[in-house]
C-alpha cells in the first residue's frame, strides 16, 4: 500500500529512456518514454530528453506528490553517485549528471548504474526476494550487472563494480566499444544475437531464410525481439542463435560464480524474454564450466520477473531510500544503516546534529 508519496525512476538504456512514477510497494502508477539520442549527440540532448520524460510524468501525477527522482544510467557511475564517468553507448564522459538535473527538475536527484537499479528492484520486489547473495546480469544492447550482498548494492571502491559485460572471455576477440577486445558482451548480448543473425543473412545462408522472410530481406530491420519471436515459433536457426548466446552466458556466469559465489543469478534485459530458449543452454554451459563442479552447491539461474520495469522501479526505490536516510538524525551510538545504505557521519559535528549524509547507492 502506498504511503501517498511517490518517487520517479528513469531508466536510460542504449535505445530508450523509460520513466515511471513508483509507489513504496514497487508498483508503477504512471509511465513515459522516449528514444535515447544517438551517442554522437551532445550530453545536453540526453539531458533534455530525461527532463522531457520526467515532465510527461508530472502531467499524470502531481509533482507535489513526488519526493525524489532516481536515474539509472547505462554507464560507469562514480562513487559520488552523481557523475557518469563513462557510458560506452552514450556521449557521457565525466558527466556531472546529478547537478545538471537537480536545478531543471526541482527535486532531489539520485544517479546510479541502470543494472544496479534493476538488481535492487529484483532483490526488493522480484525473483531474488529472500536471497542474501544475488547477482543480476542484464542482457540488452550490452551486458550490465549488479550485486546485492546482505541488503546493499555492492559498488566497489570507485563505484563501478558489476560491469561484467567488459570481462574478457576471448583473448584478442571482437573489438568492444569500451576499447578492449573479447569482452563478454560481444558474445552474450542483444547486439551479439543480432550481429550473428545478420552475418548469416549477408552471407546468403539458406539457414536464414525464415528470418529474411520476416523482415522482407532488409537486414537492417532485424532486431533481437524478432529473432526471439522466430525462435518461439520454432525456427531452428533462431533457436540455434539463442542457444549460442545462452552458452556464452553460462560460461560467464561460471566465472562470476568462481569470484562471487552467489546463491542466485537473475537474468534480465530484453534478451531474457526468450526464457528457457536462452536459459537452458546457459544452465548447461554453467554446469560444464563451474570450477569444482560436482563438489559444490550450484547457484540457481532464473529469469527476472519485473521485465522492463526493473530499472525504473529500482532507480525510484533507491531514490526513496536516500530521502528516508537524509531525513534521519543519527544519535551518537548510531544503529545499523537501513537496508541498502551505508552510514557515514561527520565526526566534527555535534552528536545531535549528525546526519546520515551518504548512501552507497546515491551519494
């Protein structure tokens, strides 16, 4: 049940900017969206689009009912939770996104990585509820990731933990937009799925006949959802393509299990809509690649349940928690921080005026 106050979440991906007004139970009560400007445009264009989406939401829910805005950005977000250091699929480089948006929106603004936001949403309201060690992997334009440990999002020392898509899985492999070669997202993302399908089409392979027919021969019109739909209709080539992406997914998950040992992997993003057509081959490859296989417990691999809402819900919920903490006065013997938060105090201030002024997710 909502407390009557809402937060806004904005999920910024490589192709779309989705916004929603979210209540305290994780329900989305209003929505708006726009296309993501091309990365060749200036940061101001992306900022303008974000503000436009938020303003559309304020036509559906009164701004006075909204306490904060959370941004889930597709990129490396600094530990201050205010600056986008680098966004491979956008034009942001050391972009002070929080400060640019606060004045224009007129509300407190939180910035986090979009995959962290999705992971938080699935842990709070979705398929990872009740699990104290979870890793989320989002398969979209690239691969994003988030880690939730004991009720907090793990950010790393510099704020950019969870960038699993840029782990190298193939030495000297395909060039990635991050600047390196052989990154995981070059083999297990939506872009990888479409690239492989297009290569079959441009080679004139008879295996691609069904896909060619679906798009009238225009390889540029091929998309991940179209390939997924073809696989769900039984097209063997589409099924094989998804199985290949699933195999690469499982290999990467086994590497993550060796490093992080979670209890559950949650697979989200647009490619996860393929369900078991993707996950069955991922589970098989995971078991085959898992270090110590047969002698250790295996993490579950499940699909996310919040779908396209995860980033919006997570960004909004992180913003809600930041505002709750910012309003909390910490006594000299401070209790543990609320879930998802890290308590820090100003040691030079009088004890009665110490505030929880920093949050691991928002800065």
